[in-house]
């Protein structure tokens, strides 16, 4: 696929795309924020687990 075909494909996608309703936008925002929060919690739990497995700092 060359650059011209790629730009044409993007143009088709943008002409079909519609702005979401406020209710749909808020739902998507809640889902994204929940996902970020979940990933953060998992990262914190992994960090704490490794901290205690290794004996803590200075241990």
C-alpha cells in the first residue's frame, strides 16, 4: 500500500466517523479511566510483591 492509498483510506474513515453522543462519550471516558486505574493497581501490587520478596530496602 503506497502513501496515496493510505491517505485515501484515512479520508474514507474520517468521512464515515461521527462525533459520539455525550452519554456515549462519558461511558468511554469511564471505561478508559477504569482501565488506567486497574493497570496502576496491578503495577503497584507487583511492585509491593517484589519489594517484600526481596526483603525490602537495605535488607
